[in-house]
C-alpha cells in the first residue's frame, strides 16, 4: 500500500470552522492541477463498554476506536490507544459486536468529501461531522504518494508537497492552516512499509487534534 499523510485544519484562535474553508481548500487543489476523481468517505466510531455490573472490575478495554475505510470495504480496524494496539478484522465484526452487546457506539464521526488525482499524488479533502448531525467538527486532508510504500523514502517528497500546498493555500488568506502531526507507528508495532493499520493510527491521532482544535 502507498504512503499517506493525514492533515487537519487548525483554525486561528477566536475563529470558527466553516464550510467556506472546505470550499476554498477544494478550489486550491484544483488550482494546482488536481482532477476530481469521485467522493471520499470514512467512518470513525468511539466505543465504550456496556457495564451491567458497575461494581465489577473491567476485564476489557475501557474504550477503543473503530474505523471503516472506503478503500477497504471488507475490512474494519480497531485502535486501542491505551494499549497501543491496532487490529484489522473482517467488516462483519460490526454485526457480531451488535449481537454481543458488550460495547456501545458513543460517538460516530463521518469524514466526507472529494478525491482528486494530482500527478503521483491522490488528495482527499473533506469535512468531519457527527452521525445524524450537520455541525462541522473539523476539516481533514489525506495526501497519498502513489509510487512508494516506504514511509521514510516517501517523507522528503511528501514534505515538499506539503510546503507547496501551504504556499498555494496561503494566497487565500484563510483563518488557519493545515497541520500534519507525526504518528508514532513504532508504538503500535508497525514497520516502515505502509499499510491500512498505519492509516487507522493516523485517524486516531487526527481525531484527538480535531477535538482539541474545536475546544480552543
């Protein structure tokens, strides 16, 4: 699998998110040669255990994240942040979890937007909104460098793309900027060769940053 960087929008202090920022970001991708290539959608769910006996000690994780990726429709990814574990499962595991009634989905976030082709890159830009709601919780980008699967070898190219992107977006004088936060893949036992598990860890990192950006 080829390498991805995930970016989130960091608004300036005192400013709020708006769909206009998303529109401007999409227009910026098109202005540097991006060709629209369909829709983009991922779903991130925050699970908490259903504790029937509140006095009994928990013998399983207190919470974890579940991720459904558009490009992997038959897979589902679990991220246990406290244990530094990421697991790939069959998508049918979601139906099994519903029947077991051990965990409940507390918050579900939808990442929705557009996908673009841009030379050796694939760029996805979208909004983050809670399920069954329209209030904007964040704006996110995926930048995928198609020729390589090595994280370290692709880093200089992605850094160069990021600098070019920031320069192009700065011309629009928007109230904020996109940020890339490094995920510590080694903590999850992940190696240099990129996989969907790496993407899952990046979603977990991005979610924390998005929530922090909304609170500030």
